[in-house]
């Protein structure tokens, strides 16, 4: 029996400032899936095509990705707290403008502004949680992934409930919740005493020259195409109302949260990270092909979506930990560079899926997503020698502690 086990801090016992940022993370990640249930309603109410409607994801994710390249430069100069507050304020302003919009073009434009706020917040939030959380970096990443999973689960459900009344409802909901998060961060997060180390503007670009980080970023770009085809395209072939879509993706988000928080750490204790990636990505490709084959059956498609959530949860946590261990760069720089590339994959996926749907049929977008996921696996496979160092200690103390924390809390 490990004598140090009783003194291992719980991942759930954190300072108030960590919980303030984690709550804000939940709401920020809700914004990713929030519009999912109301995509058909927006298309109908604003007389937009599915391709135009999918641009709500593209503008948001494209700006988020590009802005990620400068967020570490900004936060290193004005401080994490100021960066978080500016990001939250931008999200509040642009989500309100989305709610008040009268055309799909306006909503697309304001979602881009929302993406800027999201980039400032998300890239800084992970570094803030890692720096302030008790239990080590792995425990902090688990907490961050838990916030991601919870936000992605609640977002579609809230979007479905509020979207039953009006497509504008979910946007007003974000305004209210993000305003609460702004106050929580303002009051609870300590800022004046933080040590600032200015990061060069070129740091994220230089970071992508590191082979290990570049390989993971390219793999994440292809992986995110599969992720967002499943998330952003599926509401159309499902044929459900806003509430039905909301409940479907609530189940998807819960599945994602469970595997990201509980299953992924257990797997990382027993297998190298690259092996997990090379097992899970082909399974995800199989699930996407299955979704394409059964797309005519709403019930079968729902099953494939939820199974996809289980696999995506594992991948999210393993990829995040791999990036954190891939280089000796500051975490904020590595995270910004990696996230900038992966969000670009998410930005291109939804409209491409809609175009493929109209050019061919509803099966083709899922096959396209499956091929992209396999390309992600191929990227990791070809670069496995460069990534060998992230597998050097598959049972390292950090991962071991993370699993002990989770299993202890579950018991």
C-alpha cells in the first residue's frame, strides 16, 4: 500500500479561484454546443441555407483559432486575470448582439467576435487552473476536461430548452451565465501578485517548429474535423426539434465527460499515450462510418453519436496531456500554438459537411469525417518516434496520482 496515498489532494478540493475559473470554463464550453439544437430553427427563421447556418460554427472557430496565436503574448503582458475578464466581457457583448440580430449574416459576424473572446478566455483558463490548482498539473487538466465535458453536455440541453421558445433564447442564456462568471472571476481570482514573464509575439509560431508539437497539432486538426462533423452536422439528418437535438447531444456530452475524467486517466496508467491514440482514432472512424450507414434511422444515429462522445472524451484528455508533455515550452505557449491549428480543423468541417450533403447524400459527410480521423491516426503513427518521449513514463507519478485521485473520489 502506498503510504503517500492518504495525503494525495483531491482533484475536487480546490481554492475558490480555481472553481471560479472552472465555472467560467463550463459556460464558455457551453457556447460550442449551444447553437447545435437551434441550427434548423435559425435556418428556418432567418431563411438561411444549411451551409450558411453552419458558418455559425466556422466564424466562431476560425477566429478562436487565429486569435489563439496571440493570446499568450497578450496575457503575459496584461496578466491572466485581465485577459480572462476581457475574454468574458467580449463573450457577453457578442452573445447579446447575436440574440438581437435580424439576419444570419449578422449572427455569423457576431459569432466571430464571440470567438475572439473565447480564445482570450480558454487559452488563459487552462494555464490559470494548472498554476492555481492543488494536486499537480494532471489533476488540473482533469478538472479542466471535466469543465469541458460538463459545458459541452449542458450547452446543447440548455440550447434545446431555451430554443423551444425562440432561437434567440440560448444566446440570452449565455449572456446571463457569462455575466455571473465575469463577477466570479473578478471577485475570486487573485491577480495583482502574479508573476508576469513577457512572451514574444512570435512564440506560438516558433513553437510549431518543434516536431513533436507540430505532429500533435496536425493530428488534432484532422481529428477536429471528425469531432465537428459529428457535433455540427448531425442535427440536420436527425430531424428532431430543438429539444430532441438538445437531449441527444446532452447524452453525447455526458459520455464525453465520463470518459475524459474517469476512463482516460486509467488508460494512461496502463498504456502509452500514443498507443491509446492509435487505438481510439480508428474506433472513432468506424463509429463515423457506422453513423453514415445508419443516417436514415434517427435512433441508430443517436446511438452512434453517444458512442462517439465516449471515444472523443478519451481523445480530448490524452491529446491535452500529450501536448503538455511534448515540449519544454511554457504551457500557455504550447497550448496556444496547438489550439490555433486544431480549431482551424473545426472551422472548416461544418460547411464542408453541409456542402457534401447537398452534393451527394447524408452518408458522405460522415465518411469524410472518418477519413480525416484516420489521417490523424496516420500522422501520429508516422511521427511516433518523434513522440516517443511522451510515452517514456506511461506510469509516471503525475498520471498515477491523477488516477488515484479519481478512483479515490469515486469510491
